[in-house]
C-alpha cells in the first residue's frame, strides 16, 4: 500500500478522501459499490465512533462498521 493511502477507519473526522481500492470479499465489495463506495468516489468521514463510523458518499450518510472500513483503501483528495 502506498504511504499516502490509508484505510477509511484511519482518517480524521471531516476529511474528504478518494476511494482507491476495496479489499473485502466479493459480495461485500459488490454491496459497497451499490451504496456508492466505488473506486474513485469521494467520501467524507462524519463520525468515527467506537466500532462504527458514518460517512457521506454521494450526498448520503451511510454507517459502516470498523472491520469493513478497514478494507476500504483511500487517499487524500486534493
């Protein structure tokens, strides 16, 4: 993994990032893409709580658990 890439669970609240890669099982990746978590999509982390987080993607807030967020590789969006 590139040093500028992190997992979605590692970024600070309020930061905009771009999804680079989904590393989950194929069925989980498929579901994430259906919800808007596609490669190159822009995501903003809204809440990073204990065990769960809330992201804004495609103008919609979506909750994810930390284990799924750890399988979403992101990079800073400039």
